[in-house]
């Protein structure tokens, strides 16, 4: 399923954690994907460039270490809360990368931040934190639905989406690899994204009709989207 994680899996782990049975390994394995996506997005936003694996991993480890210090009973949405923290730690990594790029001798600044001389965090706002967590949970849910929908695209459309959207490859480079003109590749991707959007919206409507918010079997498997 291209790395997608069932959203009821974190819920079960969250319930166990609330009961005092925290499984850090299982939590990390389930949350690692969403946290990596959030951290990578924040690094790209801060630096204007790509995010390498080492920087993303650094942000994820910091975020997970911070996550498990929180009271599980105060966390409303585990995936949303985890990705919110990962986004913030990704921003931290992005700021460090920017400082290193603009001012190579940044050891003094880094020492001040590490030692508490600079506080880059605002006073927590409980209501704002909840809304932010819900926002990140919604983004992650959209990603999960999109992953299910990509599997149902015709092969050519799935390939262009996987390459240029999920892996971030330039469309021109992908077109060259496939022996296509840029115009043909652009048209193919536009058609794929339109079909993907329709599929995601259809799944959302189906979820709203179901009280448990889960997908029907006929939406999970088989068949291509038009």
C-alpha cells in the first residue's frame, strides 16, 4: 500500500499508552512515516530546497523524543500531535541549515539555542495547539487517502504521480526518462491529478456517510479510477 498506515493503528497504541502500557517501538514505527513527511515538508519550506534523509531523521528523532514526554491523556489526536511536533523540529533543522549556509561560523548561535539563551518557542496556547494538531491530522488523512487512490490509477498515471509528486522528481526529467515530450508528460500528470482529486473526494464523502469513518471494502481494493 505504498507505505500507508491505517489510522486506527495509532488509536490503539494511544489507548494502550493512556492505560500505562506505552510501546515506544510500535509508536515509532507507526508514526515514523507521518512524522518524516511533516519534518521534510518543514525543512523544504524553511530552506527552499530539498530535504536530505539525515536532516529529516534528525528532526524526527527530536520530535519523537519530545512526544513521549507528554501526558497521553492530554493528547487529543496522536497522529496530528506527532506531526505537529515533527513540523516544528523540521523548522528548527531548517533554521540551522539556513544559518550554516548564511553564516558558516554559527557555533555561538547554536550554543545559545542549545543552552536556552535563545527561546524560539512561543507560549503554548491549548486551543491553538488542538486546532494545529487537527490540521496536521487532516493533512495526514488526505495523504493516506491519496496513497490508496494512487494504487487505483492506470499504470501510466500512477507512475507520473509517484515520480513527480511523491518523489519530487522534475517533470521535465521524468519526461526525458520516459521518452516523452514535456507537453505530453504535463498533460498526463494533469489528467492523473484530476483523477486523484476525484478519488480522494469520493472517499471523503464515503467516510462521512459511515459513522465509524472507515472505508468500504469496494473502496479499499481493486479497479482503476477514471
